[in-house]
C-alpha cells in the first residue's frame, strides 16, 4: 500500500518537521515505503515540508519511493502567476514542475511522475517528449497518470509507456469497476492505485447517509466474522479485485496506518465482496 501525503500538512494535520519525521520512520518500519505526493498539496507547500525531513535525514532517500504529480495550476498566493484554476501539460511545464518537485522534496530523482488530471488540451507528442527528456536525464524513473478515462489512457500510453492510472476507487466511488479503467489496467498489466479508499473519511462520520450506514452495517457483520474493523474491510474490498489495486492510505495517524497492515491478511469471500457491493448500490446485482 502507498502512503498519501495530502493531509499531512496544511490540508490536514499540519505535522511539524519532527512529527513528520516520526511518521515517515514509522511507515518505513511497517514496510510502507511508497509516498504519494502532488505539487499542489498544501497549496504547493507539502513537498517542501517533506523535503525538510529528507534534508535532516538523507538516509531516508534510499529507503523510500516518491511519486508526485504535476499539471494542475491552482490559484494561490504561493503561485501569484496563476490567475485561473487550469491544467497545463505542456512540455515546458512538465519539465519545470518535475525539476521543482525534486528540489522541494530534496531528492535526487522522482520514482514516478503522474499527470494529475487529464488536460483537455494535452498533446501526447509533447508529453512523450517531456517524459523522455526527464527519463534520459535520470530525473524521473517512470511515468503515469491520474483520473484518466480509459480512452485518454490509451491515447497517451500509445505515445509513451505509463505504469499506473491513479483513480478514486472505493465502495463509495465505484466508477472504475464499470467504466473500463480497471479492465484496461488488467489487459495492459498496469497497476491501478486507489485514492480516497475511505471516501476521504466520510464513511467514519457519525452523521453519514443511509447509504453509508448500510455499508457500515454490512462491513461490521463481515468484520465480526473475520475479526476485522471497518477500515480493514474497506481495504480488503479493494485488495480482492484481480486488477491488483494498490490503496493509497490517507490517514495521518500511525496507529491507523499500522492497522491497515493487517488488512493485507484479510481474505474476503466472493459473497462477502458482493454483500458489500449490494449494500453500496442499494440492491442486489441483476
Ligand atoms: N490523484 C488524485 O486526484 C488524488 C485525489 C485525492 C487524494 N489523492 C491521494 O490519495 C491519498 C488518500 O486520499 P484521502 O486522504 O482522501 O484518503 P482516505 O483514506 O479516504 O481519507 C483520509 C481521511 O480519513 C480519515 N481516516 C482514515 N482512517 C480512519 C479511521 N480508521 N477512522 C477515522 N478516520 C479515518 C483520516 O483522518 P486521520 O488523519 O485523522 O486518520 C483522513 O481525514 C491522498 O493523501 C493523496 O495522496 C489523490
């Protein structure tokens, strides 16, 4: 599983450098060494926060893998040159963004660079050229995309090899099971990664909707038999899928991350998987 960094800083728990260092160390000790970033997290501050830990602890560089994303332009005082929220996947922007992420994170290279969202103006020739220059210069090892439809993925993948499509996948957000993106990953042997596996945490809210209450009830029943908690069952639901989905954990609490490790040992039966599916869609399958 992958550790998401979106909520570690300004957009969540605001961990200090010391707290973040402890968090990273604890994740590494658990064997969770993949960290998912994006240039925009914390309004372009999160990579730098992480980089301050790397600066203190350069030994971490050889122990972790870094994914980051580019191409969303947010309007924020940290980027005064942006006047409108937009996407930019031009060659110059991709190269500038990757180099900037390397600098902010304090690493020598990025393990994976993703195009964060499909740019309606994307030119696959230009993206392929940018990726090739970044790879040849040793700045980025591999490339992927996020939130791409199957046809957008097909288009770009025909110009340049992609290793993942990072999608929102959970019992609360089920499009990927039906829109061809997971089928495509299986056909091409590509590993999909799943953001917001808990719907960004709404499933844990006391005041959740009747739909969520139903999922929680069914998950609790299944969990009782398997000695597993709600979060573990939701992760086991993703892990059961034959596409080999890698969940990106969004918690900023190490105890919750630790509990997720045990989800790796939970084997849902087909019927349990479909019990959860039925609860989520509100009816039995056709
Ligand atoms: N590619 C994209 O477009 C995209 C979009 C969004 C996110 N992402 C990536 O995906 C990662 C995960 O997304 P996410 O943060 O939305 O994931 P998530 O795991 O669905 O939601 C995380 C939230 O749920 C809470 N939570 C987690 N486990 C809990 C538990 N057992 N009990 C109660 N609350 C719990 C967390 O609070 P605590 O911190 O208090 O545990 C946190 O607020 C992000 O960090 C980012 O790297 C990518």
